[in-house]
C-alpha cells in the first residue's frame, strides 16, 4: 500500500509544480515568433535554424574569428510543401506571408513575361523572349522577340526575328549625331540567295469606309534651327555595293494592288513650301528611265545659259500634239536635174506611218518645188527646183511601233470618280486650294 501524503506534503508538491510552470511560461514569453515558426517547420529546417543560432553564438563569442552560418540542408523528399499557384509560373511573395503567381512563366524553354520588362543594364537571351507588356532597357540582345506591348530602349539586336503587337516605341539616342534606329540585314553566301533586309515595315490594315491603312515605314527628318544648315531627310537609302554584279537600288517602291479599285502609287511626293519658295517634288541628279507614260503640265529643258552660264538658266519647252508624232528635218542640195532622193534610216518605215512633208527653197524662189516621190524603201524624192539649189525639208510621221499601238493616246478622258470636282491647279479656275486633286488623293490614301 502506497504512502499517503499528508496535507502539508501535498501543498509542498503543488507549490513546486506551480513554480516550474511559471518558469516555463516565462521562457516561452521570451521566445521570438521566428523561433516558434521554425519549431513548427520540418525537422530539416528546424535543425538548420538551430545550427544557425549556434554558429551566430560562436561567432559573437570569438569576435567573428570562426566563420559564418551553416548552409541550409536539402529537404527530405517526403517533406510537405504548402501553397497554391498555376503550373509553369514562377512564384512571388505577395505579402510577407503569402505566395502567389508572378508575371513570369516558362514552358518548353520559352520564358514569357505578361507584364513589363525593365533593365538598366544588358539583357542577353539565348532563346525566345515573349513579353505581353512593355520592354524597356539599355541593350537587348535577343534570339527571337515576341512583344504585344511596346519596345523602347537605346540598342536592340536580334539574332532571329521580332514580332511586335504594339508600338515599337521610341528609340532615342542622346549622343551627338546618334542613330535612333539601325537595322542590318544578314549576309548570304549561296548562289541565288538574297541577303536579309535591314528594315522591313508592314503598315497596319484598315477596314473602315473612310479609314486608310498604315504606312510601312514613316520617316520625318530632323528640324534645323540654324540660319545656314539643312534639315534632315525623311528617308535615306543607299544601294548595296557589288564587286562585279549589279549594285543594289537605293530605294525600291511598289504600289499596292486593289481587288476592285485603283492600285496604289509606287511613290507619291509633294514639295515642301516656304517663305523662300516651294521645293521640288523630286530631284534627280542623273538620268531617268521611264518605261511607261509621263504626264505633265509642261515639259521643259533647263540648262546653264550659253551666254552667262554662271548666273542664268535657259529654258525651252517641248512641242505638244494630240498625236504620237516623230519629227525629222534636214537640208539637201538639188542635183543636175533639179531633184534629189533623200535617204532615211533603216528603221524609218517600221517606226513611222502617215507622213507629212514641208519644203523650203533657200536663196532663190522655187514656186515649182514639190515632193516627186513619197517615202518608200527609206527614201523620198524632192524635185522642181534649180540645179545646186539648197532645200530645207521636214517630215512629220505618226508612231506605229508596238508600244504606241498597245498604248494609243486618249485625248479626252473623264476624271476618275474620286477626282471629279477637283483640279490639278484649282487656283487657275478661281477655286480654293483644298480642291486640289493631290489633296483628295492624299486623303484617300
């Protein structure tokens, strides 16, 4: 039979238990929240935390002579991981105690940013970079860029392709004379291959009745504020050089096709206006070759004036006609019988038809001067004058070459529907300049 405690003994045991409990509560009160949290974590982390505390204690006691903390251990395979999120997304601390999805995801080696991407240094991506927001930075070297937002920065180089769903943004180079955007096409070494384009621009589509598609490339030259300088060109193109083959064209332009309407122009140019005069819509310092038709209000030539080439120009205008005419002229000396056969070039009969003649006697009257034989086998005969007489002749003929036959001149035509009510030069007919045809075409483009 056990010993029965007396009342005094039971009171002594109770007081000891109470004292022990108070000491334990005091100790718990001194524990930090972090210690309690670590105590609730898996054994691996709790042990690491204990090792961390011991290392810190030794470091303090030895005045930091014995090194730092132990490395965190690897969690056991069966350790629980708590939380929620979307597979493929990199987590981020939403608050100090909450983990959620970040804007960065990865799938099949491709990193996608659904927000923006900003860097103050260099960015190098060996694979693809997809950004659904905006991309800003100093230098971006990318293999492939897919961007549905905007791109802005100083330098962007792509080893592959780039696809932008939003604005390319503004590339501002603050360096003196720095280039805003620079594109270099890839080289090719194979026969029949074509080198890459430096810059390709595709204008946005339009579907509204009064809307218009966007320009493939739009350029505006820099403004010059000096009194003697020249403002920048909107677009400059230099053809590529060649060692033995044909050099590249500086600019290639092709108008867009239309299913039911008029096709687009290859190049449209309008001169700038200024207090000192109106500029030229086009200036060519070399020869021009046109395989089609030239339409103009006046067709002149302009040369340095023969008598004052340093200070004046000399202008002559062309002779116009409602027919496609060729004009030939010359002088001939009549033979012993008062006549002569005038020889013409080999191609004359093939090029011309419907001949018209003019004869003028020089030195003495020749009322009997006439065409004794019309053009046949590349010659015609002048007769009715005195032997040794000088005669000036002129032949006008209508073109009959293949191009002239395929493109006969239409003298009177109706203006296209969208140009009706408008004028080439409205001011000549007392109409406002807003009714100029070119303004209407620009609105339609």
